[in-house]
């Protein structure tokens, strides 16, 4: 009876992890006899990293653990970011990454609280984000207003623009978000005489991917 309760508890924890619940709740002891996932293929994109491997046929394997860490760190410091409670699974996608960054991963298999030796370390770099708008110009329309005009982004996935402003060459700050890829105008009415105003634009896609900032444009209000 106690053995049955233990099995149910372990399987429950696996299900929680596989559904995005509390990862890292289970602890494992290393068992070198357990087979590993073997070769893992990796496909990085801007905001995610996909993995694929061959189906595990060993009946003594219950699932797979995925660990991620800093490329400059030892694998012993890697954190478990996912647990798949089914040995027939052959894919995993890490969506908690940023563009143009390097990440390291290892994979293990597990069975009843025991874990295989780690796979070969996988180093990969996410793709750089797309470029912002190619043209941005600022115009003085009155003593207390500056108008910005830019070209619509050529990427059809862009659905908004984020306006940043720097006053008197201070740090950049958020000013506004303009919805719609074809909306290419913004008027800043919070300006005053005797100050310089610099602007730049970051395009944003439907899935919240941000472009690199555009070249800046500057005006001095007199």
C-alpha cells in the first residue's frame, strides 16, 4: 500500500511539471545505467528555442528533464526548466528566452526518482531581432509641439510602434505606443522652449517581439 502511494505521488509531481507547474520540486539521484536522449537537434528563433530528439524505446524510462544555464557556468549550476512525463515525447520549446542571447542546455531521462547522466552540453544563440523603421523625422509644428513621421514597417507582423524620448541628452524614456502598422504619425505636446528633444522608435510584432531601435532624430525647441 505504501509503495502504491509513493508511485502515485511521484507520477503526480511529473504531471504538474509537464503542465508548467512547480518545476524543481522533485529531486533525483543519478543512475548511470539509465539511457539518455542521445543526439538533440536545436532550432533557435528570435524568442524561443526548439529541440527535437529520437523517440526513447527503453521501457525503463518515464520522462525527460531539461536544464538551462549560463554558457560560462558549470552544468552543475544549471536550473531545471522543464519536465516531460512521457518517454514518447520528442520535442520541447523554451519560450523564456530573449533575442540575440546565448544559452546552454542539457537533457536527462528519469525513472522513479532516478536520473540519467546529462546529455552533451548544447550551446545555442537566439536570432537577432528585426530592424526598426528605416526612416524617422521630427518637425517643429509650434512652440509646444513636435511632430514625428516615419515610414510604415515592411514586416506584416508589426502591429504597433513604441516611441522613446530623450530630453537634453538624458536617458531614454517611454512616451507612447502607437497601434497599427500603417499609423506613422505622433505629435508630442509635452515640450518646452530651451530644451533639446531626441526620439527613436521600436517596432513591436503581434507576438510582442521588439525590433532594434531606429536611428534617432533630434530637435531643439527655441
